[in-house]
């Protein structure tokens, strides 16, 4: 099953979410949407946001990633989840070359990736659960742009994927603008707090925690 | 429960332990005190030693880290262990800003950390079992400066924590001077051995292992 | 048991395998021989190939690595597997200094390694399952240059070990020349494909996958 | 957030799904909906199906299970997922006594459970990722009867949960009748196959695999 | 290092703790002292309490268990922790025969055990992290009756070990009588609660949670 | 690749190895050949030995098990390893019915199995790393009766597989008679030791460990 058209999130919201990053966005939407922390970037420093093109595929088979390329558009982030746990290397330099030619910003995969050195040199960011050369076949069908669960998070096609050194978070498409606004508010508020903390003020005082601790202590 | 005053280890011993590093110190004290190797630094190259300020807290709740800041002093290393396994992100850029203002040298946490990029840029070193944006609440009390078990090692407040690219080791406060001296001896002895090995001499001969192997072989 | 003489793979095949790297070699030999992906390099960028000197040793005991040094020759890669799972640090700066003096190109160990910083500075590459300072004893015998299983792969002494940022793969000694040739063919073929993909052609078309998908769909 | 009313799946479909069991149901709905196999029953032999009452709660906090009891009805299966990984014991004999009084058939929890002996004696079935006495607090709010991800599967309130010695599978409420019918068909077909296999006929012949193998071999 | 004499906990407290079991005891002492839940009993139904004889030994070496037998007395529970992670089988039928002859009630080991069938038949209970036939050597010294960390918990010789189907908990020797009394109180209180819950009363009402939830909701 | 004929081990050696069991056999052959302890029996009490029919297959694809049935003979033990890590359910009741009709004694699989309840009822023993309903496809070729690595052990077709509650061990075909004899000797010797230990004699004295400890202590 391949869904070719999905509604996209507003471009300015995506830009804002990319700017604020995973931890701020995760907080700004009420501490939801985080993918499992075993997903790690293959090199440090990458930070992207884009709309999800989702791929569900059988273990050890990357046929559907080739299918997915055709529905990718500039700004897509590929989100790939096998139907059972796997560390195989479903994706490498050739596929990165291909999807980059179609505007894809990066890959999030609940499995393995290979060609880490070339991918690093071409600055194509990947968040994966493993690095593995183990090759895959092209023998069985799956789905593109259907709802999937990737690394413990439910992701719909068109949702915003935000990824950086802290991990990966998903923002529901319809919430993207709100979460972007909330992220900005949080970032601005944190700036003030940072300055006070840097001068030595205590979080106990800034956040009003002393009263709370007393209440907890009396129980 | 918060203990505000703990006896500190001798400053020159701490400096020496920082210089010799985790592997030498671990050997010098009889191969004890190592924290589990799943604790990893968030960026390479950091190497610190300091006295432990210990924090025991419930899973998913970082209230007690805020409490601990108040008892930190220059040279402290925060050592945080949740009461059950967790990968949440209990600590990030704001808390790092706060504890640095109070002289804390780094964080060792048997859980997750977030804001990896800002922490790397501000050179605040962290050894953790995970990187995760997952936020925590401030709803339940724990303890500061009580004996804890962190990543499999028993740690008392005021013990010396040594951490570098090899991991984290704890030195009992009362043993700090002895272990520093033994570390120096070991380092000096290794220097001679290194030169002989570099010339191609065999460890079999330098360490007198040939006799031992013969004995083992005859059994 | 120590086997001192093993037949070596052809030197030009080893050079070629080092050049093409783990993922290409693994594919070129029919997707076999890959060691488990939990083996990771201690620093990025190293890429080596060499003939295996195998070491089987008891957990927590590195005596046999010292024994193995004597049978290493220029171009050797040490391949070490304990007889039961272990993360101890069997190898560090001193042993690296020693084996380098005998021409060893690197270490692959299904266990832990220590002195990561000095090893990185001296550019001695290691692929390990853990970084750990935990010291080992020298109390029990094992074997050198016998067939072993390391990280899930069967390895005979004299086999070619190829290791880079993607992991580690073993090539049977007798197959080294063939696999080197097949690797070259694959690399050349991929170059053409890469250029077509970079222009936006789809893998679906280049690999003729559309017909296959139709067939699969009709079943 | 607590949703009190959810549409229920047809009772006869639930009964049929309970009868056919996890593996048959999973196959009958196209190999989807399986929860991760780390969920294991606390005692062998239990086999249930019922409509999901979902609970999302913070790690180490079971307040929302108490809230959920009020919206349970005869035939409910509690499905509990903490917002980050946890092995704490959120549920034991007292809660089992309570939910049984409200008709709950069992518990599926992506975390720990305790009181295994009393739960076994009262035949209250639980599928969990751990057994742990670790107590939880009642300090933070979560949600009841919202869509959750539990052990890697997306679950909506009112979906059918089927659980037995093979694990746990979810069937979408709207698909329950169809999947029940498909399960019956599969079970009937398997009965015939079983008899032929028991007589020594080969799956190669029964499933027509010889032709397929020849085709694959020619590629 | 072998400590031959340790102070024992009061016998009636040990009996009471055995009766109330791990989950109740863990709660009664403020949710502390639990060993990691990866320790599992080798057969269901065993429930013991006794004073700890602690053993620290190198990985893959069980010499110190043989040493420990000599200091075991009726009511001892052997608590064994290797100095680095291990799944080897340090203990089997012969050692069980031996320690039983000296009154040992069971074994808690942060490693592997073997001879599961004979141990089950002779009803010698073991809580371990693995079942493994992997044999161990007798080549290196360790310690008996020193403070150890076992499965994440700090244990002193003479502490009370309580173990049943829920896992293992340690009670400090000096606290044994208090914790036994608190366990009895908790058990008695739970009995009343159980009857009310069985009649369908809600924990929300019995524990007064409705007010708390309202407060939390208003924040 | 399917090898139809393999040389079988001597039948009386297989019977003897089955009788002595995994731990004794593993010891009798010098503590080698053990498969990783994550392989666990799906029900307690089974104990078998037989000659290995090996199967190497791609992840998520059980076609080659169907192929293997044709080369199974009375006394075979199926040994199945996917080419990359997997927990899928490659084998269930139907395949068990089929292979039993051809004399297969049991299954060892470095992956998952399903239909645990029916398999338990028909007393078809399985040692697996997981229980999972996750279905597999029949789309890609592999090999039957080639050398494989299964759960960390190298296994050739025709080797003897011994499996019981302690796990699984492989005995090389050519060594089967010797290992059977050594197992008998070990079992007989242990009987005498058991009686002495049961009377309270110490292993320290029976095994002459006191001298050894003194030697170790002097170093």
C-alpha cells in the first residue's frame, strides 16, 4: 500500500521547530512524541526538521524504501520501521544519493544503517538504532505513508519530525504551528532563567520549589 | 533527607587522581570501584576528578537535583542515581548553567541527559547511560548526600569521583591519598615498561610469564 | 594451545579489501561473514585489513594476548574472544605499544578495551563491544591461532579481517582474492548507479523493481 | 484526561478471538498488531480476549491505574504504558482484587508487576516486561482511554486485546468481526494441513514451494 | 579476605520477614533495598529469608564460593557477585549439596547457575541472572563476608536477604526487627483494604485520591 | 545450498550424551561448545540429544525450514540460525507436526518460536531466544546442512546437539564417543564427591584447595 499524497505541515512551523530542537519541542508539546533514546545520530551536530514519509517494511528487506523515494518531496524526512526488531543495514550511500536528489533531509530508522563514513562526508544525517553492513533483500511488499510506530512513537505521514543530537521527536501535523509557538515561548522564558542561574541564583528559588518541598515533607 | 556537610578528600590527592585517570586509578586501588561501563561521556576528551555530592531520586523526577545544587561547592561532582532503572533526561543546559555557577565540575548519572549540543559547547562534562529529551517532574522527595549505589558501585558523599574517556571510578575518601600515591607509582613503572615494549621486548619476558605458563601447563 | 605458523592470505588481496571496506566486501561475498554490530570502533575514521591472529581466552584473563604477541607479524590483526560474555578491559595502551612494535594493525575484541584516549592519540584502532577500565588477571591458559567464534562469526587464523566505521567482516583466506575481485566489480558498478541516482533517476527503474512489485502484488 | 465512554467491539467477535489465540489472530489480520515479545505472562496457560482500557502514566507512578478502575466494565483488559521505559511494579494483588471486582479479565503492562504468587493463585493473568516489587508513587496525572503505544503497538481504547502464552496482539475494534472470521477460516484450513503433515507429507509439496524455490534459484 | 564472624540478625525478625515476603518488606522499609529485577528464581514457589554470607569473586572463577562454605551456618543465604558482569555457571548440584549440609537456605547470584533440574528436584532455591552450564576455574582469590554490591543493591554480611517469586530484597541487620514490625502492620492494613476492594469499592475513595487529583488538576 | 547426506555420530554416544546432560557434557569436553544462555526451553523438563540438521536463513523468512524437513531423519535435531538477529516466530505447531512425522527430536533456534501451548501439549521441545507470534515469509533462499554459527557456537551438520533445562551444547561428531566416555567418568566421580559433600566435608579439602589458596595468597 502506497499513499502518494499527504497533507504537509506549514513550512514556517517546520522551520521554527528545526530551530528550537528536540528537547525544547518535546517540552513545549507536553512531554510527548519522543522516539526511544536508542535512536542515535551517526555523526554529531546534525539538526533537522521535515515532514514524515513513513515506510513499514519486513525485516531484512528494503524494497519499500526504493518505493518510497518516488513519493518524497523537498523537505521530506524518511521514517522507516521494520515489522519486527532488526539491526540490518537497510540504507547506505546509494540510497542517500538517491533521496537527496529528491530533496529528502534525512533518515530516521528503527534498524541499522551502513556506509557511515560516506554518509558523514556527504552530510546526510541519519538517526538509527545500529550501524551494520548487513545487506537486505528486495523480495516482499510493505507500505508507504501509512500510520506506523517507530521506536515506540506513533507517526502519521505528514507529521513533523525534529531530530538533533538529543534524539528524535514527532509533532502532529495539525499541532505544528501551536507547538512552534509554544517552543518559542519556552525558549524565551528559558533565556531569562539561564541568566539568573548563571549568576548563582538557585532553581529552588526561581521555580518556587521550597514551598512545595515543605508540603511534600509534611505528608 | 539532605545532608549539608560532608568531609572532603584532600585537594592534592584529587588533583593527582584527575591526572592519572580512571584506568590507572582503578588498577592502583586493586581493581575496585569501577562504575558499570554503560556509563559513557557525552563528548570525548573530558577528564575530571572531584568530591561526590550524591543524589538518590525517584524515576522520572529531578526535584532532588535542584535541592542538591544548594549543597554543592567548588570541585563537586554530582552523582545521581534513580531508585529504579530510567533513561529520562533529568539534566540539561539550565541545570548545567546553575551547577557550574556553584563550582560543580561535572555530572555522573545512571540515567539520561539532554541538551547534548549546548553541554558540549559549554564544555560541561557528563557521563550517562543514555541521551534522552524525556522531561521529568518535580513531585517527589529523595535524598542528597546519603550513601548510594550508582551504576553498580557503592558511593558515599565526599568520595572522589574520577571520570574520563574510559569511564568512571570511585575512590573512598579515606583512601584518596594512598590511591593517588599508588597511581603515581604505577604510572612511573608503566613508563619504563612502555619503552621496553616499544622496542619489541615481549610482555612474556618483561612480566616473567613464561615460567607461569609452564606451571599452568603441567597441571 | 598455540599455533605458531598459519598460512597468510595474498597481500594484494588484503590491500584491495582494505580499500573497498566492510560494506562492499560483505556484499561482494554474498552477505556473509559480518561480525555482530555491537562491535564499534573506539574512534571514527580507522579502516584496516589484515590477517587474523586469533585468541581464545577465559573471561577476565588476558594472559593469552601476551602469548599471542609472539606469533604476530607485520599485517596481523588480533581477534580476541573470551569463552563467555565479558566487558572487561583486556587491552590498553601498553599492549598496543607492544603489538604495534610487532606490526599489528589493530584489534578486534568481543569484550572491552581501555586507555581509549592514548589509543586514539597513537592511532591504534580497536573494535570492541565495550570500553571498560576493569582489569584482568593472568592466571589461566587459552589458545592462540585456533578457530574461534567472535561476535557471532566463525574465524580461522589467517582469514582476512576488514574493519572500518561500518563494523568488521571476515573473509576466508582461500576466498580473499575472489572476494577482492568481486568487491572491485561491485564498486565499479555502484559508481555508475550513483551517478544516475544523483541525477534523480529512481532505483525502481534502475534496478527494474517495478515489474517485480507487480508480480508480488498479484500473488 | 479521562475518557469514560468508549465504543465496545462485538462480544461474539471477542469470544472468537479469545478462542483462536494470538498467533492465529495475528496471521489472520495480515501479521500486524503484535506487541513486542518481551511481554511475557506471569504464569503459563492463561488465554484471554477483551476490550482495551488504556492507561498512559508517568514512570514510577500508578495513580492513573486507580483512576482507570472506575471506567472498567466486565470484559475490560487494562493496557498500561508508562511514558518512558520502566520496570517498576505498578500493579499487585490489591489492584487485581479491585479490578476483578469490576469485571476486568487481565492486565497488559509495558513495565513491571508484583505479587506474582498471589496473582497466580487467584488466576489473574498479567503480561508484563518484568516482575518487580519496586513500589510506585501516586503524585502525577496521566490519561485514561486515550490512544497509546504499548510495547511497540498502537492501541486505541475499545480495541480487542488477545493474550495467551504466545504473547499479546491488538485487533482494531472496527476489524474485530472480520478478523474473527478470518481466524476461523485459517484455523479450519490449518486443521486439514495438520493432518497431511502428520502423515509425513512435506510442506514443500502442500504449499507448492518447489516451483517457487526453482524460480528463486534461477535468479 | 575472609571474615569468619558476623553478627546475625534476630531470628524471629528473619522468620517474620520470610513470612511477609519481598513486596511487603520492600514497602515496609520505605521502598528501598530491592535487587535488580533481572534476578529470577530458577523455579516458582520458593520463599526464603536468611542472613547474608557475601562473596565477591572474579569473573569466571568460583574458588571463593568453596571458601565461603566454611563460614556458612544454619540459616545462611549465599549472596555472590562477580567483580564484572558475567553469566557463567558458578554453582550447581554439588555445591548445593555441600552448602545445604551446612544449613544454607538458598543462593542469590548476580551471574549464572547450572544443574537447574537437580536443584529443582532437591528444592534448593536460587535467584540468578542467567542459567548457564559454562564452567568456572578456581584460580584467583576474592573476598568473603565483606560489603558488596549485588544486582545494584549494597549488601553487608549479616543483612537479611528475603527472596520469593517477586525477586530479592535486602534488609539491614540493625533494621530487621523494625522492618518486620512494619511489614506486619502493612499486611494487616492491606487485609482490610483487600476486603473493601473485593466488594467493588474504589481505591480512589479508600485512599482519598479524588481530592489529590483535583489539586493536581488545578496546578 | 542443500546438503542431503551428512555423516551421523555413533548412536550409542548420542544416547549417552543425552543421559548425562548439558552441564556434564560441557565439562567433559573441556568447557567448550556451549550455546549462549539466552537460549531457553519453552517448557521445563525436556532433555534430548541428536544429530544436527543445520539451517541458515534470512531474517523473517522460514522457507528453508520447509526445505530442511526433507533431509531430516529419525534422531535429527533442527538447528536454525538467521543471518541477522531476529525474534520472529519461524516455527510453530504445524512445522512441529511435520518434523515429528520425520523423526525430529526437537528444535534449537537463535530466534523466536510460536504456538507454545500446543508445542508443550504435544511435548515437542524447543530451545529459543524468544517466544513470538510474528509470522515469517517464504521468499528467499538460504542453506541447509552447511556449517553455521548458532547462538555463538560453531555447528557442523552431523554434530551432536545436547539440550536440557541448563541450555544447549554441541559436541563435534568425531568427538562424540570420547566425550560420552569422559562424561561417564565425570558423572561417576561426581557421585563419590556428592556423598562426601552431603556429609559436610568441605570442597576446600576434597579438591585440595587449601594449598592452592595459600600459594595464591603469597604472591
